[in-house]
């Protein structure tokens, strides 16, 4: 049994992962900005943790006790062409999706180093290696997270702490049904962006992603990057095969 702290456990993949790991017999510390959203979860601890608030991160990690694995899941999204993306909204995405993830990592690393053992599991995205029109800000935060994660894996060699980046494709959590969207007057990018809809058959369920994440928690050793779902595997394989002197979305 491992002791696992999950960020963003109030809904979607975070909640499904908390349920899956608890059912497998692990000690799960579920966290969310509003811990009341966790009341119905059958887990060891339900704690307030806002990844953008250092005080709440420090308090939650202190209350959690020993943490064997961090599942860094909290994240937000919006859709817009680059020209139409409000700077404040781009900053908000970076603060939660990238800086927030690193903030929690910094809080849990000291105890893992002292024990000489631990696992940092980032819920990244296939968008952490690919891009599409209208998704620049979100993808950029995940590309940045992947860079941090890869550097962290190098830094932690020899400390007994491993790093893995889970890369799911689109997920049927409802978050993609009505994405916060910004458009310019007259929308000169309408033909490029389209309606942004993703076919239901292209989406993984939260439970499918949670099962894959739980498997990564339980593996003896993990790869640095793990595509989750057939769409993610196909898209990332195409990205790897694409020439780097042309935009992937234009191929």
C-alpha cells in the first residue's frame, strides 16, 4: 500500500483516480480548493489544497504525513487564437497548470529525498507535445510542464525518486463540452479554429485514464512519458514522425 496525494481531486480525472486508488487499497489523500467537494470520497484524508496558494500547499503537505507518490493533476483550460488570448488568462493558466504543479513538487520533495524514495506523477497531456489552433495557451503550459518534468527526472537520478508524465488525449469529463472561449470581433480566425468540438468517440473516459494512472503508481519502474488512450498514442506517434521544420498542425 502506498500513500498518495492527489491534487485537483474534486472532479474529473482527479476524482476518478482517487476512487480507483482507494479501491486498490492505497492510502489516498484527496485535495481540492474546496474540500467540501471531497466529502463523498471514501479516502484516508480530504484536505484543502490550492496549487496557486503556497500557504495552503504547505499546510496540506504537513497534514498529509508521509507521501510516497504525488499525482499532480490540477489544471484549467481556455480556447482562443493567440491574438485573442487575454494576457491575464494566459498567466492564470501558467500559474495553475505549470507553476502550481512545481509548487506542490517543491513541497513534497524534501521528505522523499530524506527517505530516498518517491514518485512524482504529472498528469500532462498529449497537448504537452502537440499543438492545434486555438489551443496555444493550454498547450504551452503543458509543454512547459514537460520541460520541468524532464529536467527534474535528470536532477533526481540517484535520489530514488522517479518522474513520469502521463499524456492523455481528450477526456470526456465535461470540461471540453463548453470551454471558456475568447474571440475577436468579426473573428478573422473562425475558419482556422472551427467549432472546436471533439467527437465523443475520440475521448477517453475519466475512469480509463484513472486506471492507467493507478497502474503507473503501482509499477516498479516507470518511463518518463506515457501516452494514455489510442488518440494520444496516434497523435504523439505522428508528432514524432513529423519533420521539425514545419508546423505539425499543417501536415
